[in-house]
C-alpha cells in the first residue's frame, strides 16, 4: 500500500534535507493550518520552489525566480507516496540546475 501524500512529503524532506543542504538548497517543511495538507519549500540562491500536497492526493509544484517571477506552476492529481517522490526530485533538480523540465 502506498504512503499517504502528507507522510510521503515529510519522509522525503527528512531523507533529503542534509543531501540538498550540501548542494546549497535549503528545505522547510510545514503543515497547513487546516491540517489537511503540507508544504515543502526549497530555497537556492536564485530560485524558490514549493510543493504543496493535500490528503486528497493533489499536489501543486511551483518555481519562482529571485525577483518573484513565476517560472512554473503545475497541478497533479492522484499523487500518493510512490508518485510524489519523482515530482519532488524533479523540483529539486530544477532548482539546483535552474532548468524548467516537465514531469509529464
């Protein structure tokens, strides 16, 4: 059985925080106030990324430039633990390499 999206997001955060910090990407995890979702923010010197997941299995991924310009916004449905990990890896890769690639 696949892991719940919020649990999968926290696991990915816990398992990758140090590795990404070593490459200059800082991570912040937080639960949404209504407790039905969580966010993971990824910060580099030039870009900011955010993955927001909800208990419903929905996920939004967003990238912003240092100037606040929206570079990417993508919505996904049916994201359980096994499908969330590649989206988070892609988001981290995009921030690290400052590239816009699609998970589709």
